[in-house]
C-alpha cells in the first residue's frame, strides 16, 4: 500500500491521495459478500433499521468505523456507527428518536431502548480559508452564523462540519483499518484507503501524513496507542515516528476529552500494554508529570512496577467480564504516589485523613489543566484510599457502618489487588469478604472499659422535672 514517500502520498489500488492538496481519484476496492465474513446476523438490528430507513428515503448509508473492523476480525463491536449523505437536519426529520449533538462534529444520536446508534454526515476535506463560511441555512438543524471549519493557531481542528462524499469521508478518518465501510445494498465492504491490507498485516497506519493528522487532532495519538494495544497490531514506521515527535502536543487537546480517552485506554482490557507504549513515546510524562517523575526514580535499586501490575490486575478483571469503575482504576494508578505524598505530611504532624485530603486536592488541581478528573471521581478515589486503613482493623468499631459506605466495594477490590500483588494482607481480605457475604460479625470479644470488666452497666435514671406528673 505504501511506498518510500508514504508521508506525502497514500496509495491503495486505484486510489491516490495528495496530502498537500487532498486531491482524490477514487475507485475503491469492493470486497463482495462471498469474500468477507460479515453477515447481517452479526449487526445490531437497530443499526440495520437505520441503514434501511435511510436507503428507502433515497440516501446513501454505510456501516463504518471500528464496528466494521471488529466484525472482520471476528470481534464483537461495542457499538455500531453509520455514515450517510443525509444532513443532520434531514436526519432530524426522518427519525423521531433523533437527538443532534456536538459542536466540533455535528452528529445525530438515534436513541433506541437498548442502545444509541451514532450517525454522521459524510465529511469533506478541509477547505481553503475563503471557503470556511457559515453553515448552509437550508439545514434547519445547523446553528446559525456558525463557521463550518475552525482551526486553532496550533493547527488543531476545533470545528469541522463540512459535508462531502463517501470517498472524501473515508479520507478524513484517522487510520486505514477504521475507514472501511459496509454497504447494506449489496452486503459488500468498501475500501478506499487500503484498510483491508493493513487489517491482514496487523498494522496501524494513519491516512495521509501522520504529522498533519496528529496536529489536526492530538487525541488521535492516544487512539493509535489504544488500537495497537487492543488489537495486538504493530504501528507503521512513519506513524510511530510521528507519534514520538508529536507526544508533547497531546496537552493541546481539551482536558475533559483527554480524561475520557484515558479511561478508554486503560479500561480497554489492554491497559498495561497501552501504559507501556505511552511510557515508550514519553506521552505519559506530559499527561501525568508528577507520577511520571516518581516512576522514573528507582526504589531501593529497583524500578517502580506497582502501577503496571495494578493495570494487569484491571485487565484480568475486564477479561473476566467484570466492571472496573473509573474511581478504582485511578486509585490503583495513583494510590502509591498519593500515599507517599500523604506520608510526608503525616511526618510533619498532620492527621492521616487531613493529609490524604490535602494531597488528593492538590493532585486534582495539578491535573486539571492536563487531564481533568471530575471532582466526584476524585472524591471517590480518596474514599477508596482512606478506607484502606480502616479495613486493616478487624473487626474494629461498627464494621457494619464500613460495609454501608458507598466506596466499600471498590475499597475491597483495591485491597484484593494489593494482596495479589504483594502477597500480604490475605487474612484481612478474607475476613471482610466473609463478613460482606454473610453480614454477620464473627464472634470477637469486645474490650470493656477499665474497672468495669464483667460488671453490667447500670441504667441511668432520668431526673424528674417540674413538668413531669407527680
């Protein structure tokens, strides 16, 4: 698919894309139904309804993106996305369950009982500066007087609502393996960019110049890492070098969006591998500088490995079909780092809970401009860490109250992970697991007050008042 000049041109069959001018000669490769394994029985019935409704109303509509990739790989897609020539306004008229979302990319969300089907209008290449006028007024769903295409001074695309053809839309996607389309009219796979070849090779390759694509949207770098880790693919050489060179630019993406992408990355089931790739390209350093500095320092002559092992534990839980909350994930990632900082404050005389409260608040403030962790998630993470001290006191006072605390289940999972990693605390874990299951406190002799051992407590009589009857 590529040649020596792959950073400038992308070749696939009869398709030629000039990166500088986005000039297209598009004769796609069509993979007919007998040549691929995708069957309608593998596709969401709701997605099929959407495709058929659009087709019946004279529109072009394809199943696109990661769902097509996963179906071809024999994996179960998490969701099904559709691309069409229908505008957002036309979608709103066709589907009563349609909700239009997004400013950066205008999308239609079709709400069904058990899922949401996302529908996007085919996008066009970025225009010349004089062509970036307001959205067409014939689309009733378009915000009035809004520019269709906006790019920041750094080259990041802030708004992109230019509608185009299926071929142009394929060229606007991030990676070749994500640009395949499934056509409901003849059940074929349409490939404009050599995605089938890269799928067979097990390769992640950007469509076009990776330096340009990563500049347009820095989050694509995290997506490249996630797909490489999740699919077990290698990264094409030019794409890899661009990833390394552009790693510092990851902070140009919005902090809330980076938080969402980090969750996808580390809750993908291949979080540990994703973490290792991020460390290799030094992207982790730019997103989590404090933790990264700690990881770079050896402890007693050995590198820190706790975070990698914690992510391996998360991967095993997800692989077993369990759910790991975002709060538990972050507690496992940052717990050791935060406890070390809290220990310094305790050494200066601060009470344990006060020290933990302060370091978590400072940490969330430090991360806010980079990866914006929601306040409620930060508080839940703090609760998980705070409960670790209480869990080690068995039974302690009022264990039933500990069981009722909102963060108990995640705190117990945190303890379970630490026990598996360190081999310590198994007796404490077993006690709480048994107590949580039975909700019956094992017989433990309570300590009595000094001087009262074996003597029953006398009941205090209420003093009479003038208002009491005689």
